[in-house]
C-alpha cells in the first residue's frame, strides 16, 4: 500500500472525527477571535491529539500482534462505527447547527488558558474513544512500515484543523455561524466516513 494512501486515510479519518460542533472547537475559535495565546492553544491541542494517536496505534498494534481474529473483529467493529458516524453526520446535515464562540469566561494568563485547553481536550471521554481506540485500532491494521504514515496523516489533520480555527478565526467565525456551512461540511464528513467504512470492510475481508 503506497505511503501516500495510508497518510490520506489517517488524515481523512481524523478530520472526520475532529470537525464537529463542540466545546473544544468553540474554545479554540474563541481564542483566535480574542487573539490570546493562540499559538499555545493550537500547539497543545494538536500535540495532545498526536500523543494519544501514537499511544493508540502503538498500544493496539501490540494488543493485536499475533491475533488475526481480534484484528478482523476490531476492523469490522470500526467499520460499523464509521458507518454509523457517517449516517449520523448525514442526518445532522438535514438539521444543521452552528458554532458560536462566546466572549466571556476566560482568564487572561497563558496558564489559565492552557488549563482550560487541557480540560476541554483530556476530560472529554470521546477523545479517548476516537484517538486511542478507533484511530489506534485502524492504524494498527496497517503493516509496521506504514503505521508512521498513518500517524503522520492523523496528526497533521489535528494540527491543520486547530491552526485553521485559531489563526483564521476572524475570517471563519461568520462562516461557522451559518447553518448552511455546517450542512455542507456534515454531508462531506458523512460520505467520507462511509467510504472509509467500506475500505475497512474490504481490508477485514482480505485479512480473513
């Protein structure tokens, strides 16, 4: 499998999981609008995702070593999850929401800002399900020589998204406040996740 294909798979998977209306994205967008410690917030959120992805891929690879049956079962479970996530995104596209960045409730110091970034990132149980379990188990399906490319693609997605939110906040805020924009975004995510689910099913079948 070409390295670029694995890189793009990791990139698309992580983007599909991270691009959603949520507290962490609203927090990063708000920091960008206020132009307060944007670099620190972007670096922290992207680094935390990267570390969790590395831990997930490495841990799942070790857990799946010599267990092809478990690997196939996790691949099938991941495909089901991605398909369900894709359907959910397509449903959201029918009833779009919007991302608002509130202007209050944040201390001015870098320490306070990073503490809140840590809370939004690490106290959310979904981040562990997404990065450690789901991304980790899918990344571990690849041969060892390709896993680094998968991790790089997944980590690049986080860095690109948080950078876009933080540094492009003043230009993006009106766009994110439009339900139509999220409708298009959710539709794209939905079809992407369904495609990844199909690819994962094919991979599981090939390994059977």
